[in-house]
C-alpha cells in the first residue's frame, strides 16, 4: 500500500512536469544591425507582460523559455537602436531581428520622471549620452563629453578633477548638482565633492549618462538645486565578454610647464552570464600622467577674506607684499612700520660716513625715513605650486558586481566600486589629494515596478594636505617669522638704508664742495639730501633685505626641502601641520514602488529613504575633536501623472518631504505639463522647487586657511564655542573703518539670523521637436528665485575681548544665509541634424545670468554669459563604413570668477577637439587617434586653477561596440 502511494505520487509529479513542459514555450532567434548587418551582443529580449527576459550572446543569438501562452509578444531593445515588438505565433518559429539605429530623441529615459518615457516627451530639460556617443567623442574622459552638452559648464581643477555644473554656481565640487552612480550619491561625505573621476564607473562600463538641468530635488532629494547627473553602468546580463581599451598619449608638448609627459589610460572589463539566473562583471582602470599645475603668478590683494580680494599690479621684485595666486607661503605678511619706528630708540645710529677730517654718524631715523611714512607690509618669500605639489596624477579604479535573478522579474545585485587616486583640488585653498581612497558598496533588489537598495560610501583622505597652509608652515619650520625672518629682514633693511644713506651723503658732500660751499655748509646740504638717496634705492634696499632674511631658504628638490615638506605635510592640521585625517562615511537606504499597474487610471510613484553622515576628521577638517559627528536625514516622495485630452497632454505632480538633524523639515513640489502639438513636437512647462541642506562642511567645518582666516560652519554650536555672544564679532567693513579712525563707534556687530537650508523656485518653458526624423530642435528658457542663499561672510573678533585688541583680530569666515533673494535666468538652444551618409552636425548656444545680488555678498555664480559648442562628425564612411571622425569646437565667454580660494577675471577662450577612428567589426574593435585642445591654446576655466593645454592620444579598444 505504501509503495502504491509512492507510485501514485511519482505519477502525479510526472504528469505535472509533462503539463508544465507542454505549457512552456521556447523562442530562438538572432539580432543584427540593419546598418552594418553585424550581430549585436547584449540586446535585451523581454516577453511582454511577464518580466521574463534574456539577452543576446556574442554572436547575436538568444534563447528564451516562457510559460506565456501563444501567441505572445517579445520586445527587442538595445541602446542606440529603435526597439521592436515581435509577435511569436509558433514555438518552432525562429526570430531573426534586424534593428534600426534609433532616430533622433527616440531613446527612452527614466531619469526625468523616474518612469520610462521618450526623451522627446520629457517634462524637463534633459540631455542623454549613450556609450556609442562616448566612443565616438574626441574627449579624453566621459566627463569631457558632459562638458560639451547644452547648458553645462566644466570646472577643471586638474586632469582628473572635473566638476560639471548647470545654470550657474560653477565651482570645483559643485554642491548644487547631484551626481548619482547607479543610484548612489557620488559625493564624498567629508570632502564634499563628487568623486566620479576618482571612483565610480570606468569608461568601458558606462551604458549611459543622463543630465537633468534645473531643479530636481522633488524626485532626487537635497542637493539637486540646479540639476542631477545620473551615470548608469552596464548590466552583465546584457553586456558580456572581455573588453579592454589602451589609451596612450602625451601632454606638455611645447615644454611650457614642463617637459613632455606620457599619458596612460588603460581600462579592462569582463562580464559573463554563468546561467539564466547568475551573471557577474569585474573591471578596472589605471590613469597616470604629469598633470598641469597652477601657474598664475599675478599679484593678489588679500583681505580678511581672500574671496573678496582683487588682483593688483606688481610682482616679487616690485612689491614687498607680493602674494602670488599660485605661490604659497607668501600669505604670511606683517606691517613693519611699528618696528622701524621703534628702531631709532634702540639703535639711534646705524654707522658713520668717513668724510675728510670727520666721521659723520648715520641717524637711524633719517636713514629709515623712506620706510616709515606709512604702512610697510612685507610678505614671506613663497614657493610655486610646482615646488610643493607633486604633479603626478594617478588613479586606479576597481569595480565588481554579482547579479542574481531571484525570479525572471526580480533581480538582486551586489556592487562595489573602489578608487585610489592622487590629484589636485581647488577649494578654499589648493589641496594636494594624495592617496585618497573612496569605496562605494551597494546591495539592491529590483523589479520593473519597484526597487530597494542600501549602500555606503567610505572615504579616506590618505596623505592629502592643504598646499597653501603647508607651505606657510614650511616657512615657519625652516625660519620662524616672528623671531628670525622678520628681524633679519629689518636688519638687512637697516643695513641697506645705511649704505644708501652713506653713499648719498658722501656724493652730496663732494658735490657741495665742488660748488664752493664751506665744509660746514656742504655737510648740512649733504645731510638734507641723503634721505632722497635712500628713497631712490628703495626697491634695491628691500630686495637686499629679503635676500638677507632668505639666507638658508631650502631649495626645491633638495633633500632638505623634501624632509621639511614631508614633516609638515604629514602632520595633522589639528597638531600644527597640513594633513587631513578625514575618514567620514555615508550610509543610505531607499526604496521606490510604481503603483501604476494597481491604480491603472494614472501613473503613481512613491518612494522613501534614510541617510546618515558620520563625520570623522579628528579635528583636521571638522569640529570633531570630541568625537564623531552624526547627521541623520529622512525623506519621502510621491508622483502622479496622467494623460488627458486624448493623450495630447501629460500632467505630472510630485512632491518630496525631507528632514535633517539640524534643520526643520522641507517640502518641495514639482508640477509639469507636456503638450503634444503634433507628432514629435512637444511643448513642456514646469514649475519646480528645490533645496539643499547645508553640506557637512557648511555645517561643521573648523579650518584655518590662507591669511590666518578660520572657516567655520553655520551651526549654532560653533558660534557658541568661539563665544560670539560674549566676545562679539564685527562686520569686516566696519572693522576696516575702525582700523583707520580708531573710533569704536564705527564698529558694527555682525548679526546671525537662523541658519536654514537654501531653496529655489524655478519656472521653465521648452520645446523639443523632430522634423522628418533628421532635424532635432530643443530650446528652453527659465527663471529661478533663490532664498536663504548659502554663502560666507567675513568677520573680525577681538583676541582679548576688548576693542583695542582688534588691531590683531581673530578673523572668521562664517557660513550664512543671504537675507535677500537672488534671481537667475537663462536660455538655451540646440540643433542636431542627420546628414546623408552618416554625417551629423550638432550645435548649441546657451546663456545664464544672475540678478539682485546683495552688495558685498559672494554668490559664487561664475557662469559666463555665453557658451557654445559645435560638433561635426561621421560614425562610418568609405568602404564598409569603418572610418569615423569627430571635431568639436567650444567657446566660453569671460567671467568675473568668485571662489573661496580667490576671485578674479577669467578670460574667454575657445578650443578644438578632434578624433579619427577605424573599426574592426569582426572583433568589435576600434583604433582612435585624437586630441583635446588640439591647437594647444592654454586656458583656465576657474580662478586659481591650472592652465589646460593639449592632450594627444592613440587608443585601441577591443570588443567595445
């Protein structure tokens, strides 16, 4: 009986299996390009309505088994190609698909609304770049490709540190533009800049770049004041095989900054689908060269806050208080007038002049008269950036991912990105980033309707140091200013003045005798004329005094110089050195659900997230000497979209609420409408709001920078620590008046209103139209109003708590909100035209302006009024369409640049980039000869940044298309 039940169970199982097999359908097929007739690898094949799918192999073949009943529909899609829906009516049917290259703006994006839609129908301005566009671009990195998009500015602090910005506020490490890599915030939690060039997706692993210009906080959270950049990597189920790219080049071909330097950029990617359920990918890249360095040696007139200073005439030979923009250590300065005025009381006579029959004394007061009539500000002798910053740029990126399909429609992934690099960054000073390590690690589960992800960013500043402060401390290490260098300078000045006085006295005495004056009369005439002789030799005397004080100054490159520099740069800032010890981290959990299938009458999307910053700099960057600082943040959002008027209009409304530890909650709505005037002609209207909580540095920085100014965050705890209530701080303007009048009534106490997040309201109208599938036109105009604008204000505080103590004040630069509203406005237009025989031309022109900036408020807007890009190329010409080329021209207007490091005019410039390529279709390989800044016309796009010259390269990529 027992055996009978066993046989019965076996029979039922067999029948069930046979029924399952009978109900399943297997579809076989292949995919190729209609243009080249070549097989396409990594094409996505989905069974419509099931979530089941697969991808084509290296020969373009695919096989998919589904329980869906016949007839069924499969969707075949591939980046850069138009998708196709194919009806399968028989299990014996072989599907041979020929995909056409996608027409202009026919690609689908999810970034604009977090739901799939054609770019043509996006409710906001969006730019999309796929892997093919990156491959065909002459740019050396995909960040340069971003810099050529409409509405984008690129600030280049060094070869590997490039910051894209949109709609103004261009600075290194722009905090008003979100950068997300596979959904992960790419901003370093402590250093506060996006690390996409140091850690993240390598060029071969980029599937697409999507850039939203304008406010995007409603869907992407705090920070998206002016835009969001999404960098998406390739899924190993779709993109398989071994790929590599070797790029070799050269910089500095004209010996302008240094001898020619080789450029290495090697990238590797390997992805494999092990089974229907499991796939993985690994890869990495190595980039190395000798970078461009800051070489602006113009003279800078500094104030208590360097950002409000201006350029002035003079150099080290003509100005004793010279402060070179990219010369460091010369920020140390002192007014020597009091010391020189006191010198006659301690040394009444500087020597004697031997005249016939009489040794005439040299009165100290008379000899120094040329130097005691007013302020005599003298700065230490500094070093060039090239002397103290290692120009070697090195970047190693590693990435790995494991993907597992829990069910045909649910995929889990474990992803890791690690970057190690050395480069240079411009912030409040110039920073040498040495051995920076950034790791991002993510666990994610996705479905077509939802996702849940958790990730962390781990940061280690390595051996990074503040080059400006380090060089000042370097000078103090080899010769202290107060006890040695300045006393020796005064000693040399007195000796030089005495010598010049004596020579003038002797010459004037002899001339008087020659005129027939008596010895007594001649001596009186000579003593009256001698001070003018000192004045005539003032520059030479000052130079000799500097030479006297600089005795023993270490020479760059010597062992003495290296030893002192290493000792200072390796000592933490909190202990009197220049080293950062930042090991801050970020933890993030978020999820999203698309309820459209359940609601049906409208598209409904909801999501939520939790974020925690853990600041850990051991007092070298933040006010965290007592322990780590934690900042918690929570947020939630929802979006509803619906088509009306026979689907000729799509209305969307979204809103997001966020709350952070130190600030009240914020709600940001967004409303948009897309009106289809005719097929492929859409008008978009939007009202968007955005905000950003002050960054971790805005809140908690506690750092001394050039000029002895202490940068502090805006949270109340720091004002309490420095006793702003008990020992008031005064506005810089009133302190400047007081330093002249010495009238305490001129002093004005600086008030600090409640510290708030910055917010913006933006209105935008745009049109995107496609004419005859060949001409794409995109135009937009916007106006944005900012409130509680985040910036800094310089203040002065008495060292001893009394007004007279203000002669040597404590100087602070405090993060504050503007009390006035700031308006920006701008427009942009672009055209893309497909010419016959695969030729294309792209052109854009855009402009941004700022209005109503309060007097004295540093906005850091930095947007040139006009910028333009024009590109002309071909993706395949001549026999077999294997030859391609691209030439890009770029123009940027001049701009009065404002930054924490310094402010000054940045001239207009234009550049040409170009490349020519040859394809080997059988191995999907390409050889490319290219150049950025082809004609080597040096330019800088931010004050204090290096001049950028030409980069020339030859590359070979295997299995990359």
